[in-house]
């Protein structure tokens, strides 16, 4: 299971650290002596595991794992459930959920960066659920970001069934022709042609070129109501999560 953690772990040998901690832990020694068939406790590669999760003895190593599962740029400074899922995928210790909750609650950077997720009170009229992956895409532009290598805009495309999101970097606001090229190169070639596309009323999506191409491809265009971003709340939520991620790691200077 340790390989699955390598995506977020910095270049330190966590397996060696756990082995060293278990070697000097009296509670681990007792569990090793009491192993019986069909027990949830097993020895894998010389390490004590609980239901195929590495047991982490008490001490600073638990805090280090929490830091890597929450603070690391790949982890993303997300909330309780995503952090807990990342921890529990590989590691186990008693009251791990309590420790994760406390760590996330007292993380100042997460508290300052997280987006408000509550919807305004209103009569909700949900959009029809797409039947197939890639059948309905929603798209929007996230603009006016701090420049990085010349990029300051992100073209966001979301599959409304699977919630798979594409974040395509752009050099400023794009024309309708450039938007079509990005969609074909980055989305269409991976998922195939959708039967509906939902967007706001930006000039790229109301231009004749975009409208004509979608009509030729037999793709229905669904434009959101003016001044009502809640129409495309799924994409707005994805953009909010992406902005929260950027706020945690952006250079404030």
C-alpha cells in the first residue's frame, strides 16, 4: 500500500520510519506475539498492518503523515473527508479520524482559503441528469489570475455525470476559434463528442463560429440565464475548489 502514497509523499522513506517506530513500540511487540489466524492484524514485509493498512505508532510520525496528506501541494489543503480518505487508504491508528479532524480544524491556511459552499435559499430546479459519461459538458473561463509563465486564464470543462474536470491554461481571454481548438484538442480527443454543452453567455460561446460549429456537429448548446451563475452550479463549485487550492499555494508577493 505504500506505493499508493508516493503521489503525495515528499522524498523521505516513510516505510523505514514506520519500521523504526514499530521496532521500539511495546504495543506492537505485544500484537506480534498475539497474532492468530483470521486476525485483522497481519505482518506484511516485516511491518504490522491492520486490515492491510500500515499501523503508525504514536509520536511525531503521525503528525508528519497528517501534514503530507493535508498540507502537501498534491494533497491540496482539502477538508476532513478528503484528508481522512487519503490517510486511511494507506495508514491506520486508533482515533485517526479524530486526529485528522483536529488537524484540519486548526489549519489556518485551510480556514482562510476554503470557499463557501452553501447555496442561497431558493426553489431548486435541477437540470436533467446526463445518461452517459461525456454526454453533457459544462464550461467556463476562470480569468484574471496572477500570471504564471505567461498564463493568467484557465478554461474549465466539467463532465456533468462523472465530474471529471479539465483545467486548460490560457494566455488571457480566448476567441471563439481558440476555444473550439482547445475543446477539440483537450476534451473531444479523450471523451468523444458530447450531445450537449452548457455554458454562460460569454462572447466565446455566443459567437457565430462557435454556434455554427456546434450546429454542424449536432451538439445542443445550453446557455445559462443572464446574471444567474447558479444555472451552472456544478462548474462554479469546481472552480471554487480550484481557487481554494490556488489560494493555499500561491505566492502572495
